[in-house]
C-alpha cells in the first residue's frame, strides 16, 4: 500500500507539472498572437535602439518578432512580401532597396564613415549588379577603426583619392571617386557605369531635364583615377577611353561596345532623326546616319508604349532607314548581332 500511495503521489505531482506547463504554453501562445504595441510614429520604418529608448520604447518591445534587425543596435519594420522579391526587381527598385538598407545602417554610422564602392554606386543609381544580401560597403578615412559587423564590409580610404558628398541625407563617396574605386570590375561594367555618370542632358525633341548637370565628367573620372594608386588601374584607363556622354541606358552602352570591339565603326548615340519633310521621326538609340542604319534596343514594352514604338520604327523604314532591333537575347548572341550590323553596313557601301 505504501508503494502504491507513493506512486499515486508521484503521479499527482506529474499531473500538476503538466497542467502548469500547458497553461504556460497557452499563455505564451496567446501572447504571441497579440497585436504588438504600436511604435511611436516619429521613429519611422528604420531606427536605432537609442532613438527608440529615448522615446520610451522598452527592450522587450524592441525584441518583438514583428521587427527585423538588419544591423546590431538597429531595428526595422519589415517591408511587405510583395516588395521583397529582389531577384527580379527593376533597377529603380534595387536602388530603393539599397537606400533602405543604407538608411538602416546610417542610424548607427559614425561621423568618420561613408558609403563607398558598389554600395555608393547603387545609391547613385548606377548600373551595378548586387546579389541578394550583398554586404554594405562602408569606408573610413585615416586610422579610424574599420567598420565591422554583420552585413558590412569595411574599407580604408585616402582623402587624396576620395571625396565625399551628401546624397539625399546619406554620406557617400562622390560619383567620380566611386567609379575610380571599382577597378576590380570588368571593363564593360566600368564603361556602363562611366556612361551613366557622364551622361549630358542635351537639348532635343521633347527631351526631359535639358541642362541637368551630369553626375561626373570624363575629366573628373580621369582626375580621380590619377589621384593615387588604384586597384585595376589598367582596366580603368581602358574604360575611360571608351566612356561617352550620350548613352541613356546600360544596354545601349553594351551594344556599342560589342560593335566597336568587333571592328565596326562607332555608332552615334541617341540622335534625333528627321524626315525629308523636316518632321521629327525618332530619337534613335544607336545610329549610322551616313548609312541610314538605326539600331534600337528593345526592353519590355507593353500596350500603348509598344504601339508607339512600332509606329516610330515603321516611320524610319518608310524614310529608307534599315532598322535593327536588339533584344536581351540578341545581346547574349554577340556574333549574331555583329553579323547583322555588318551586313547592313556593307549593303550601304561600308567596307572594313
């Protein structure tokens, strides 16, 4: 009987423990299902621990599962799922995403730090390819401690070779300094980035932002390159000679490079074409006006925009122009692209 009574008491203890455990689990589940306490609106979508605590937000609230921690000491309200498919994001969306990440880090940024290299290039809107989860490039001048921590790649900069500026509230390397810091990239990438920085906003038929200042000039790029030792200096010098002021997109830049490096004459970029009656026909991406050959890069066009583009190209053909349309697939078949343009040139009397 004693043994039996002991087993009963032991069973009762286990039952009480199980009841306590299940109640605790239920309480935790209920707590996790509760709507998190609203944060002070003045914090915005990205903020530091210090900013939040100064407004009375406690540590437990800052540890909530509804908040992300992109960097140590930083909290962010997550973007909606629809805005987070980065692998297929448009270039402008990539720029905004990189800016959001940079703003998150800026909440803990020291006064001696600034964004540089590919991160700065992306913030400037340049055509750089950043993989998902790419580290933020952050530099310091002199002997200051290098930026460290999750999600950050630290660099040391020299004031003789690098200048900084304020870009929409973020401290970044200047456009020319950024370009000269990217010598590890292929020449084609350096040309596309350089073309973007040096675009001149010229007058023309219905052109936007006429007279807008370019982000850099070839002279500024050359000065940044010559200010000191640079990684990939040979590639940078080669690219500098190939940079032009009239490319409006990286694909136009790449198409031009493919043709020129294949030994074809260099096409004119974004030139306005007029008909025999003096009326405006089209602004052509790449053209050989002497031979009346137009090369047009076709991105994704939809609806009325596609219809207008078809009419524009047909107007060129009626005026005796040969029109070669280039897609991303054709860019990937460079020999075919070169052969088509060569054939068109030769049909108009060009000889290599």
